C-alpha cells in the first residue's frame, strides 16, 4: 500500500504534535490537498518530504492548518454584549483581578479587543488576559501588536483613538499599556493541560473544525478550567446543543455559564 493520508497524519503528528485525527476529516483533507496543489507538490508524501527539508514550508503548513481568521471586534453585536452585560456580570461576581483566557487567539486581535473593553471598566491592574494559540508564527505576530487598517475596520473609533498609535497610512500599533495585560503562550487545545481558576474563556469559531468527540472533550476541559459561574464565550458559527449535559447553562446567546 502506498503512502496515503493516514500515513501523512501520523508523520504530521510526529513533527508538529498536531493530531489530525481530531479534526473533521473531509474538511481538513480538502484544505490540505488544496495547499499541496497550490505549492506544486504531487501528493501527501512529496509534500511531507518538502516540509522536512524546508522549515518555512512547515511553518506555512501549520499556519494554514490552524485556520487563522481574525479581526478586531469581529461580530460587533457580540462584543457589545460582552462590554455592556458580560463585563458588569464578571465584576459583580468575581470582583478584582479578573483572568480571561482567549483560546486559539490567532493573530491577537481577540485578546487585544478583550483588554481594551476591560480597560474601559477597570484599572489595568485589575485584569489579566491569557492568549494562546498552537501556531508560534501568529503568536510572534500578535506580540508585535502592529495591524493593518483592514483588520481594524469594525473597531469602534474610541478604542482606535485611545489604544493605538498610527504608524503610517495603513498601519497601527497597540499601546504598551494594553500589550502588558496580555500573556501570550503556545498551547494546543487537543494535547496540552488547561489553565485553572479562569473567570471567562473566549474560544470562537475554532471547535467547529474538530470531531464531535474532540469537541466534547474541549468543552469539558473548558468547564473544569472555569470558576463556578464563570463564562464561556463561543463563536457565531457554534452552539452547544445540550449545555446542561456538560455543566453549562445558556446565559445569553453565545455566552454559557458554568453551573
């Protein structure tokens, strides 16, 4: 039997610690085949050999695999709910020293959005944002905190004026005060240990790519990470069908409370 997708998955896990068995196969295989064709390789084996010889190609593959689609204030109505209703809820229930975990944070747009909203409600010293992703390249980008005007198009002007410096016609840099509140870390949701004693977890439009089994495991680990009455904020493409079965109840659309 020749080298096939099953062999490719094993080899990828060996060098990246990314378990492709935990992703929806038809969707992920189609994405990878598209990348292989675009890069001019003949198939899975040829592409894997290319990644072993070219570190930049390997980084490109991991970034492509982890589906980095991010934007400041993406789905504005949800962030307005976070600002007007969720943050007051957190302050009432947990007081000072809030810890928010932005899981699968991609290029950092989401954790910086969280920090800016929190900074409008409380002193910088009263909150900490943990921002994690499996992809070291996007974490490096996020730590720089420099973004194009396109990624900021939905961000309210008050945040842009207050927390960014304009570098040139199309680029802006996040203020140091906001950057200091973000703790960027590499983390694999499907492999690594989770954080504990977290007040809110924000994980949006990520688990839709996982198998049902992997998704259930991630949600269970999120529940264990949260304090009682802590919140899970999910994406507009997601829903938890039977939240009480996994220890949550719906607080508001896209926001689930640990019970």
